[in-house]
C-alpha cells in the first residue's frame, strides 16, 4: 500500500474493530488464531472477515495498532475524533459487503473515495 493514499486521515484503523459488533453471529476466535508460528500477525494480510470473526477486545487492540500505523505514515501526532466516528461507519459497511477484502484495502478504499 502506498503511504500517500492514506496519509492525512487518522483513526480509520479504529473503524475496522467495529466490524466485530456488526458481523453475523458466529463463533468468535482469538486474534492469535491468525498469527504465524513465531507469534506474529501479518496485519497487511488480515481480511475483513477475519477481523469480524475475532473477539471485540482483540479487534480493539488491532484497531489501536492500525491507528498508530496510519498516524506514523502521516507523521501526525493527533486524531480528529468526530470525523473518525463517521469514517468508522464507512469501514464497517464496506467490510460487511466485502468480507474477503483485506482490512488495509478497505481502509485505503475509504480514503480514496473521500478525496
């Protein structure tokens, strides 16, 4: 992913976590289910469906990571909280409609559509 496609907006990574609360009811699994044998999770490969299938607290943890990642790419040290709430909803809707899409692609699509 190119960093310039998502810089300037902060907190959309947090939106991905809310997918969990709107996903169809099914057995939730720990985020560790998706880690490799060394304990790492490839956040660039995680799909909307995988995120939606994890526990809320795991999704919240991952959302904080995405937010920090995007903040770092944008070299930003702040977040616009009210704008983030609207962005969160957009990611939820997109991920529900596109469960096989990677979370970072869903966030990137939202960023591009807002421009």
